[in-house]
C-alpha cells in the first residue's frame, strides 16, 4: 500500500464534487491522478519537464531554456524573445495539462 502526504490527500479531496465522491472514488490511481502536474513532453511522449503547480509562460520558457542549457542542446539565441508557442513548436515539445 502506497503512503501519501496530507497535502496529496487534501488535493485529492478538493478535486472531488462531494464527500460521497471522495469515498466512492478513493483508490491509489485516483489520488495519483489528482496530484499529477502539468508537464512538457516531446514528440515521443517522454516527459521533459514537470511544471510547478502554479506557472505562467515566462516560467515555462525559463525552464525550457535551462533544460536546453543543461542538456548542451544547440540554441539559436532567439529562444528568449520567442513566444512560448513558437519555442514549443521549434522544439517539437508539447504542454500537457
């Protein structure tokens, strides 16, 4: 049996419609699903970056550029002025929420 933190249980409860649903839907898979975060994936559905709970376009761009730097990926120099959509398109990355 898997163990969960109080925060993970609270997040699961907050995503249910009623207390009856909390009990009816209570299982590991549903708790894990409620605690999934948004992520950046490549064309092969490999997770590249897990995003924090609260993020905006600038945070996502910064995380992608940091990832590119850490992975020694070739950079064009235009990444910082591109929109998030353009950057994701150029990289063949996708934002899954």
